[in-house]
């Protein structure tokens, strides 16, 4: 029987570790850093150069046709910008000339139509020129807006940048007389104007007369006056003195000072005032009452109520003009409740004077020198004011 081989355990493993510690460390071979043999030093990476390479790569990939299209678009943009700059320059130049020539307080708005403008300027002819002038004085009123469009305008001057004037063959435009401006300018009498129909303007408000506020109303018919004027025919003028009486200036039977229905009703219900009125012979004569009827009414309350309560008496009293009666018998007005000073002020306010206060007539300003003609074509009344259509020709601006 073979004896098994036994491994000797006399060798200590810690001795082997000590042996390894005594040996020198293994040296790795030294290697020069990357790029040390080159002349330049290290630099950070240039990412912008890479992006430029990429952009050059993109444009390099575009076709010749695409590059041409891009170039044309850029060129057109520059030409459009130059064209708009030239338009602004020409519009400002024209506005200055018009302001100086018409002696306006502010420069008007000028708009040159048509595109492109540079070709029109080279041809010395503009297809369309729009001018808007606000707040033009015309007699007693102010024209809120004057707008005109000139056609076939020839430009005067030499060169593209020299614009000394312009000449228009034809022109059409509009004038607006604003009711808001009329109410403000003629508002010292606290009268407002409103449109009513195609050619009628209503005037409503108050007038100060002899220390009293008198209600006024009138109708103005707007008509064309010649080639450059507007006339107003004032009609149905009426001044209301509270609910006591109505005054219509004029000499016709329907005009003068008349009691209102409310005032007559109050008078007939008051026995004392009714008797005082019938005691004036001029009143009885104007009413056309028989003497027997008047004597019975003065002595009997029943007969007085029978007389004053009849529709005929009420109608006759309302249609009687109290002007002449009051001038001869001032006390009559006091019996009715009217101030005699008010009657004096009303009689001084004649029909022509009142019509002048409410007149909206005006004429267009004359063009300076020989600058063509402007004529009125039509006049209409609209909600916002009076609109006038214009036509003209042979108009020139500048030298």
C-alpha cells in the first residue's frame, strides 16, 4: 500500500508577501505627451469655425437657381425701401408747399398713390394724389375736413430729388361741415344743429333775451349758392317763453306773440284774470266779441264760464297777436304773467337778426392767384354734418 504524498506546510505565505514588497516596483516606459513634438502649443477647440464650415456647407449645397431667387428677393426689398423713402420725401415736400400756399395753420396730409413711385417720378407724372386738410376757416363756420383727390398730376422740377411744384388736370373731393363743430362755434346761444332729411337742418336750443332763457327752434334748408357757396333759408322760427306764450318773428297773421293752450286753460279757470282781460277794449275788439256778451260775462260768473269755456273763445284767444295790445296796454302782460321787458327784447330780436344767428351759410376760400378752379357739385345733409361734393381742374401747387 502506497503512502499518500503530503504537502509540506513549512512554507509561510507571509514570507512570500514580504519578498514581493522588497522587490523594486515595475517602471512603465515614459511616453511623450501627444503633440509634444509639434511646434504649436495647445489651444481650446474652435466651435465657431466648425459652424462656419457647416454654414458654408449649407449654402454650398444650394442650387444656382435658388441663390438667384434669394438675391432677387433681397434686391426687391432694397428697391421697395428706397421707393417708400422717396414717397415720404415727396409727400412731405407737397404738404409744405400746400401749407405755405393756402396759408394753413398746420400741414395737410398728403398721400401719393400708385406703385412704384420712382417710375412715376422718372416720368414726371403721378397717377393719383390725395390731400386732406382739417379745420379750414370759411366765414362763420369751420370746415371740419376738406379732402381732395387729384388725378394725372404733373411734377415740376429737374431730377429725381428736385420737386418744385405740381399741376393737376382734374380733381374731385368733399367738404364736411361737422355739426359738432357748429354746436361748439355757434354755441354761445346754446343752440344745437342736427340733420333732418337730405337738405334740412334743425336748430334747437335756448337764447338769452332780457334776462330770460327763451327756447328757440328753427328749420334751415341747405342749398347750393353759385359755384362756391352754401346758403341757408331759415324758416319756422319760434321762441318759447316757458308754457305761457310763443313768439314768432314776422308780420304775418300767424306770427307775433301768442298764448299757448296751457296758458289759455289756466286763464279761463281763473275768474279774476279772465275778467281783467275782458275789461280791456282792445282785447275784446281783437276777439270779435259782441258787447252784450262781454257785459254779461263781466257781471255773471255763469256767463263768464260759458264764454271762456267755449272752443271758439279758446281758439280766438290763442290766435290773437298780443304784441299790439301789449304795446298799448302793458298791464295786460302782467295780468297774463309775462314780463314787459321780455316783450321789448323779443321785438328787438327781428327776423333777419335771428336768421343770421342760425345761419350756416359759407363760401369756399378763394384759391390764391391763378391756380385753377374748384366748384360745388352737390350738397347733402347727413348724420354727422353737411357734406359738399367738389370738382375742379387746372390746379397747381408750388412754382
